[in-house]
C-alpha cells in the first residue's frame, strides 16, 4: 500500500519537473510566432508606405503636366457677347390677324358642316 501511494507522488513530482522543460518549446514557438507577426506587420507598413509614395509621385507628375500645358497654351483673347440694337427690333414678329366678323362666319360654316353629317 505504501508503494502504491508513492507511485502517484513520484509521477506528480516527475511531471512537475518536466513541465518547465515542456513549456520551453511552447514559449520559443510563441516567440517565433510573435516575431513572424511583427515581420508581417512591418512588411504591410512597407507596402503601405510604398503605395503612398507612388500615389504622391503620380499626383506630382499630373500637376506638373497640367502646369506645363497651362504654360504652353496660347493666350486667346476672350470674346464677349454683346447683343446688337438691331437684333432687339426684330424680336417682335407680326402675326396675321382675322377680324371678329370673319371668324364668326368661319365658325358658323364649320358648325353647319358638322350638323349636316349626322
């Protein structure tokens, strides 16, 4: 009975000694994972900075191109529209007019023609 009780105690003692040794590979694996994560983050920052630099360079080239075009464009005098006095007089056209009596007679004839059809 004494030996049976000593066996679990010995096993627990052996496990407690082995636990720090088993934890070391996990600890070093954690450190490796942490270093890899830091390296990936640094790589992403580098790519982001590179993209920003390329965008700024493209913007600078576009602005320089626009400035070059503006400098090389010939200066043209600005044409302003000024309506002439003669054009204002032509705006009011003369419409044909029909007297009231002629209009009434035309309406009477239309009504008579429409009444004969039925």
